[in-house]
C-alpha cells in the first residue's frame, strides 16, 4: 500500500469505525486521523493497520483495536498537564497518542522485544515525553523499586484484560485521577473508566469488548483437600 492508500484507509477508519460508534470528540478524531498507525504495525501485517480488530504483534500479543484506542483517548480527556501510566506498551501507538495529549507518559511492557520496538517507534516519530520500561507491572515489588513509580499519576491505562485491578496500581493514582481498564473474564469484558474521589471510586462502563488477558499476574494457589 502507498502512503496515499494508508491516508485513505485512516480516514475511512475514522468515519466508519470510530465516529459512527459515538466517539465524537473533535480533538480525539483529529489526533487519530493524524497518526500513521501503519508505522507502528509490523511490516508483514501492515495492510491490517486500519481494520477493526486486533492486529497481531510479536510475543503472542496484539494491538488494541482502533475503537478501543479512540474510547480510551476520548474518556481520559487529557489536557496536556497530566502524568500518565500505561501498562502494556505493545509497539507504542497508544503511547504516542497519550504523549501528544499529556505532559509525561511512563509505559510498562513485560516483553523486552516489544519495549525495544516501541522505543524505536517513539524516537522515529519525535515523541520525547514518553519513556518505556521493561517491567512486569503486575509485580508490586518491581513497581515499588522503580524510581519512575515514586510519584503518583493523574491517569492510568491498563491495556489488557483483568478480573480486578491490583491494589498497588490503584494506589498510584492521584485523587481526582482517571483509570481506564478492561475488566471481566473473557469472553465478557467491559472497558470501564474509574475516577478516584478521595477514598472512593466512581465507575462508568464504556462498552463491551474482547482483549487478551494481562500477563505477569501472580499464580493463583489451588488447595487440594
């Protein structure tokens, strides 16, 4: 596909996959239409960059779908002053979009090969306010030991499916901050947004969807009687 083909595919994606699904925020639509998603997609599946579905990535991972990405961006409604934690970098596409709307993004990726690819993609696109860490974000001790986690965050994005949000992740969010997560158990997941209000949480459901399970969770012990 040529550059023009990708530009046409991108506009078609915005018009027929995103705008028609109640993502109507102008800044969100402008951001997505300006971002070359194909540049963050592995070469052998680049033709799939603008399909509504999950593009396969190395390490048995996948990109979020365009509609999932659009809803995350729209509901966070970043203003440019936020510190954002992303868990599940992939190749860095959502990382780049978050960085364009936030002050700083710290992104955690459990797979070193993906983390390296994301760093390269972000550098090639001039994104200087996002850092990618190779770390298991589901490990409380590993997160506590990392200097980047010593200051709280204004927004958190969990980019894989969870049955519940780990307590150490919730504790990293500032009062008034927003957390977006895919909650449930496949095949029934909901993309939700939680807002932290002092010691309580306000939650809204965005839509039902599908996504791979989060990696790196502690093994569940089974008792044998």
